[in-house]
C-alpha cells in the first residue's frame, strides 16, 4: 500500500502559538537595503508581515527585535500583501516571553502564562 499525502520530516512549525502584535520594524534586505516591515503576529519560529514591502519566497531579511536582538528570517510564503517569515533559529522560550512582553504593551493582548 502506498502512503498518500505529504510525508513531512519535520514538525509543521505553523502550528506554533502565535501572538498578535502591532510592531513596525526595519528589515535589512541584501539587495534592497533597509525596508519597512509591519509584524502582525509572531511565534518562536517566525512572524507574519502584512502590508508594506513586497517580498518574494526565499528572500532573507535581518530584523532587530526586543530581547533577542538581530535575527535573520526568510520568506516561506507570500499571499497578496502578507508574508510568512521563518527565523533562522528558534528563539528560547524565556527570551521569547520577555520579547512578547515588550512587543505587546497592552496586557489585554497577552496570552495567559
């Protein structure tokens, strides 16, 4: 019997808990220099950019985020003016929670710990 469907060798990272944010950031793009990005949600694995600059699948940008500092991310998918970005590395949980605390100043947006 032949297996059907995708045979994934890694965990689907899109299932990671996402936290809503409203965070403008400047990304460093290799070809275009500094680009304005707006992060609308973030997880320990990546973030969603909406509006602003057009990115193509495979584009790499470096962003500076609270607590974690400079981190590289690459575009995994794009749809209209939305772009799914994946970090080059996973952010440690304690650093991630501290980062969310700074990116979500409104406590009503924060998920309970």
